[in-house]
């Protein structure tokens, strides 16, 4: 499912820079090197950092991006403190040559090339509205400092506030500009509108968090995937129902808004008409998929936390009484959140699935067959759709699609066509690495 009967219509990657596209698709030495170390290049030039405990699987298998625990997205001030090295957007307001040498000289980027950093730094300065907004703020700081010296007064504080518009034209084809994504304020903080959330200061003692529902999280964290600053998902994104009467059934879906899952499914789907950098990002694609799925789960968990009464989870009186009685005399525990059985992968969900399977056994007896189905990364359907130089681990989205289609075809043979005999009942489970 990519666009829910054409109700999801988004304009993405249509203004992708030609020079950067050549780096994604090229077969020269620089292009291959760029794709090999794309996570280093992206994370070094990102205006927001993704912080997580990365735990790659043990062994010598294909590359797998895996995280453990909470994931945070954060950004810093315009300038680093005196004892700190430039990070996040602080690198992007530096001179291109100085920034390229600074980034290439870091230990974590020992295998990266200054020439590629120089190219990417210059490209983002020319095409990315968020980079241009940070540079605009730096210019305002410079002008304010100069004017304060000439007038013999105290330098006023300068802050940049990212615009908080959530409803935009999703089919917009032109790229945003610096003045559309942020506003720079000089003077008292009381002048800043209260409904706006992300504020960049000249210097901050620590990184500031970006809410996982913020539409700026993706373009700030993945500038090499969204070099023109295209928005990520936000809760107000609407489905397009203008062509409802053209559908065979004449009935729209129940939701009027685009869900996170639908949004990211749309981005990951292959379309011949538009170049999609995600399909050529290799290791960075894995990071982006993991990051996106964590946001989806965080949103679902937050919904359950805020809607305990509507979901009737607070009516489990016996369980609550047990919790309140199971204390050690130090006072009542904090608020307990009951995870619904509808949350996929949760404890109550797993227990419910197990009980459903056992009810089949209790009625029909022990199963006769236990069949396993494993994905083969060298299947022709996978290999034939890889770009030159790619391996199957570079396209986890392609592997998942092919495997799911194979599983459906296999179940159709066994269950519907009954090639192994009459099927009285069955249950299935899946495990994904």
C-alpha cells in the first residue's frame, strides 16, 4: 500500500539537486565512496542530531542498523561554547573550506574525504532553506554586534524561531525559502509568539530537544535525503478526497488525515517518474527506517497513555487494586499505564495471540504440519531490482516487499489451493531480524 487509493498525494523529491543526484547514482570512485560512508557525511552535516544507543548484531553478517532504548533528536545554539568543537548547524555557518577540513579531520570521519565535505557543504548552503536560515541568523548577530559597538550600547540577544505552520499545500512543487521556515528576532524574548516551539539561541549550555511529531525533525536530521528542506510528517496532513466520485466503490476511507505509517510508506514506495534518494542511501536508509518506525511507535504509545479512559483500560479494577496493594509502605506508586492488547508486540498482545492459537489446538487437536518460510536475499525478484553496485542489505524495503509477496503466494498455495491436503485450521507467526 503506497497511497491509499490515491488519497495520499505528496510532492517529494521533485526539486532534488542534480549534482547530488549524480553522487547517489554515479559509478565513479567519489560516488561509491560517498554511498559507503553516507551516514558519516549526513550526520556530520545534520542540523539536528539523532542520539541513540546503537547495538549492531554480533557476527559477520550484512550491515544492520539496530538501536536499543530511547531515541532523541536535538539541536544546539548558533555558536559553540569556547571549549567545544562546532556541531550540528554550527558547522554549516562556517566557511566551506574551513568546515570541510574540520569535519574530515575528526576521528569518526577518518575514512571521509574533505573534497566531498566541501561539495556537500556548498550545496546545502545554496539549496537548503534551514541552512540559509541559520546563516541569516549569523548575519543578524554580526550586524547587531557591529551596531552595538558603534552606538556604545549593550548587544541585544538574537534568537531564531522556526515557523509553526502545520497546514501546507502538500502538492507544492517549489522549494521553501529561509524566510518561510524561520524568523529571526532581535531584542526581548517577550516578543516571540508563544505558540512557536523551536527556538535557536546564539549559545546554549546544552542541546535542545525536538519533539518527534515536529515536521522539521526529518529535514534537520537528514539533510542529504531532504536537501531542499521538504517537511516531514505532521498531525494535520490531510488526505486528498477530491477524486472520490471516480472510484469504483464511491466510498472514502474513514480517516481524513494521513497517518505516520501511511506517510513513510508513501516515501518508501518505488516510482519510476521521480528519483527517490532513499532507495540509494544504503546505510542511511536503514537509519531512516528505524528512526521513522520508532516515531510511529512513540506516537501510538503516547495515544494509549493519553486515552486510558476512552480505551476503557482504567476499568481493570482488579489489576489496579493489586497494583495499589503491592507497595512497600513508601506511598502510592506513580501513575500506571496499561498497554492495550491492540498494541502490536506488547505483552497483552502477545498473550492474546497465544490464547487464540491455543484455542485452535483445543478444538482441532495438535497441528499436523509446522512450516517455515525464510527469505533468500538472492531471489531474482530482489537482485533484479537492485541498482548497480547495491547489495540486498542496501534495500531493506525491497526485501520486505518481496518477502511479503512470497509469503502471500505460499499461503495461497497451502491454504486456499490446499496442495498439501485439506486445511481445517491454521495460525501463523512471523519473526523479522
